[in-house]
């Protein structure tokens, strides 16, 4: 497709007024390639905008209005502020989020947004552009995203991911950690085994996010959260003894780490809170590992990621031997 493309910038207030999303399967008009809006994502973009977030990537529009044509003279364009003049090809959630931000603060309307404008595209041409953006352009590796959260501005970070990254960093850097130098941050040389930062963060997030597992048991402090996870894996390491350092150790792989974190979240946390203790000793007593019940990477060879994770989780459930007597004081 060799269509003329206009690159410009428009005030946010003008942009949200002249543009609209044409939803595939719902709107009967050429160029309908959009999906239904996600309210949660709109709310997130609204907050990002109100906090002063930047928009370096262009919104892509298909100018369709016959009553409000683009007027081009030399290197400038002019247009009237007429609703439904341009279909959104890419950026409908950004525009909806910016519109929501304007409803809170009128100052946002003057924010200048980069825009790329095509004119009178067919549905096929809109689909080609939409697919090129959403399938051909590769996303940034998740490990790099989570790593950059450690240095990025507060307005663009995911707080739960930052907390999970801090815990993963602690597991990787503490000299006595079972995962010392086993969390793979961006930039390190590739090797077999070890936990990708993206796996560690994604597995830890359900515990540390807002209304997550730790918050539900009133464990808010980073030091206590990271120590609970540290103690859990230290207890498993004690059971494995010399087999912990084996290259066949399931917990040095994604399925093992993720399965273990699922077990911690669903089984061990409720038990430890009932006992009032998250110490290594308390956890060790619940893990009825024998030499024959140790879990190794070779067991999940050929399994998909989800199946392997569930296998590890179920094996941990099978050896879980809780003492149902309860106490009140919490010890970590």
C-alpha cells in the first residue's frame, strides 16, 4: 500500500472531538477494524495522562469526512473541529483515556499529541495497517520492561511489578539466598536454567499487588514479604540438600518457580497465618519430602508451560503435611 501519510500534531481536545472508533462486527462502514474498549485500560491511561505522562507514539487516523475535508497548503494543514471526521486505526484506548482525563482537568485539552493521518482508506487498507502494528512489530521483552521499572518515573510504572522486581532482586543478590545469581536480568549471558526476571516478577505479583495475598493477611512491608518468600525456598532447599545445586533442580526453571509461588499463595500462606509463623523451621515441618518425592526438571520434559507448572504445584500439595493446631502471634 503506497498511500500518502500526513504527520502532524493536534491538541488533545481537538483530537478527541474529531476522531471515533469504528468497531468490527458492530459498525457497518468501511474501515471498521477496531475492538471493543477495555474500561480498565482507559482508566489507567486517564491516570497516566493526569500524572503528566508523555505520548511520543503517533495516533493513526483514517480521514473519512466529506463535509470536513483536510485542506493542505504547502507544509501546513487546516481542518474544522467537526465530530466523526476521522476513524481511529490505532490508538483508540489512548484517545478514550485522554478524553476521560480532559473531563477531570481541562488543561489536558491543550496537550499536543502526535498524529499520522491517512485519507479515505478502504477496510482492507485499514486492516493491513492495524495488523502491521499489532502483529509485525515485536513488543519489548517482558524482562526488560520489568527491569526498566526500577529506574522509570512513577507515572509510568506498575507498583506491584516494582515490588515484585525488588523481591526478585533480593533473591538474586542475597549471598545466602537459594536463588543467588539464578535470576536472569537483561544483559546477562544466556544459559540453561535460571529464572527469567519476567517469570519471577509475574509469579510474585499476585502476592504483592493491591488486594493481593499478602495484603489480605496484613503483610504490607517489603522486608516481611521478601523474607517470607526467602524462607519458603530456604525450607525447600533444606529438604533437597545436595540435590538443590543439581542442574536438574525443577525450581531453577520457570515451571518450578511459578508452581512453587502458586503453592505458597494458595496453601502455605493460609497455613502459616494460622500458625502465626513464617519461619524456615515452621515451613520445613510441613514439607514431607523424601528422596523419591523430590521434583526434578526431567519430570516435566515435553510438557507445556502451564501443564508443567500445575505438575509442580500438585506435587507440592501432595507432600504438604500441615499441623492443624493454631496459634495467634505472628513470627517471621
